[in-house]
């Protein structure tokens, strides 16, 4: 894990380095917290999630928006979140709140904000608009311009259609985030249970095309892919099942709505110990076999599997995720030969 003392404070990093750092951070669990609830914000401080987002959008009723903004600014100044990455979800551009959200939150507490989560993104121009407003607000507040990331949410058919443009719309974009509830409503899916398969669609995964499109666009442009919420918060097994599917597909993490989902989310989106050990073993064996001392061989047997350069790349993914989660090999001989 990175030694926090060696990471320069955000204001000392150039924007490119800062955004690269934000993009690389783990996001196995992304905790949604309503900005209108001081009690829930306080509770969120202690939860061991990778990212927390304070919500000004759909978890906050219209008449509570102003108060939620005040709560969020106060909470950012108080700090104390166990989550290393702190994000605020602003309201979508089709409301009257977006500019006010950015002005108030970034203008008054921008040095405490790693990124803004932008919901219901339908086109690249919505991200560009946020980038422009953010740049002005950062400058007016004496903050370095370009230091706050943007995490666009893909929540309807048009957003999915325009996903490549959205992914490449701004250097600030860190992730692409699936919003299943809004998406299901937008396409007219016949279910009211968010996170589960719609009744009657068997066999198969009703979300596969959407998830894979988000994943491919994210990977094509060096971004993380994040899955949205599973609303039945008392159904831990159901959450685990849904999370395991997107983790298997390659997603980096998933929203969590309740403390009961946190441990399962962190576990599901980290490699298992045996997977991590195998990845480290592959990397060591492959490094040896491709070296001059090892015979400069490009294909090598590892157990009963034939490895080549593509195997090394797959092992690197598992290894990087495991290391980011603080994992080490269970037995040093795995990497010694
Ligand atoms: C989240 O915003 C969702 O719509 O699922
Ligand atoms: Mg939504």
C-alpha cells in the first residue's frame, strides 16, 4: 500500500498526476450517503469503504436540497471519513440545482472533494459543461484548476448510446458508473426490484449488454467501471450474488447502501487468496522463463497450464487488485521459484 506520507497534498500535485492518482484508487465499495441525513453521514465516517459519496440527488427530497447542501459542506470540513476517496453527487443538468450544488460545495469545501458524481449523463456535452463550471469555481475559490474528478453515471438508453463520447469528454473523467434503477425505468424493464433480474427473463442476464458496454468503454479509455446499487439491503446473499456477477465480468466495484453490504463488497471485489497467489506465481514463473537465465522462452508450463504473454497480462490485473487491497502471498516460495 502507498505510504500516505509520500503522497503530495492535492494542491501540490499537477492536475494530470492528481487525476491519474484518483483514477487508480480502489473503488471496490462505493458508499451512498444521503446528504440530508446528518446521522447517516456520521455513521458513514467509520465504515471501511473505498469511496464514499455524499448525495445531493435522488436520496434527497426537493424541499431538503438546501439543507442537504449545508450538511454536506459542514461534513466535508469536519472530515474524518475512513474512505480514502470522498465524492459528492450533484443533481443532474435537467434540474435547477446543478450549478448551485457545484458553487456551494466546491466553492466552500472544494479542497476536501476528490470528485463529483454526475447523474443521468446523456451526452458528452453534459460532462463538458460540468468541467467548465468546475474550472471557474475552482479558480474563484483559489483551488488548483482541474484537480476535481468527474464520475459520470450512465442511467438511460441515450447515455448508453453515447458512452464513448462521455468516456472521452473530459480529462477529469475517472469512472463510468451504472445507475440500474434509472436505467430500468428508462428502458421500460418490467420489474420494481433494483439489482435483481426481472421476473420472466430466464435464462440469461438482462443487464449483460449494458454492463459489458460500460466495461468496454471504461477499459478502452483507461477508466474504472462501477456497478450501482442493490436495494434489498437485508438480503446479504442476494447482494453477494449480484456483486459476484459484475466482479466476474471485470467491474472494479459496486455501490453499497448499508453497513451489511460493506464487508461482502470488499471481499467480492478483491481477489481470493488462492487467485492472488496463483497470479503472483504466474508472474514470477513467467519473468524467470522469459529471462536469458531462464532460457528466454515465451511459452512456459505453470502446473498444467501453458502460459504466454497474455497470461502475464491477466495475472497482472489480479495482482494489481490484490496489492491495492493490501494482499500478500500466503507462502513466499510461490514467488521464489
Ligand atoms: C442510481 O442512481 C440508480 O439509478 O440506480
Ligand atoms: Mg439514478
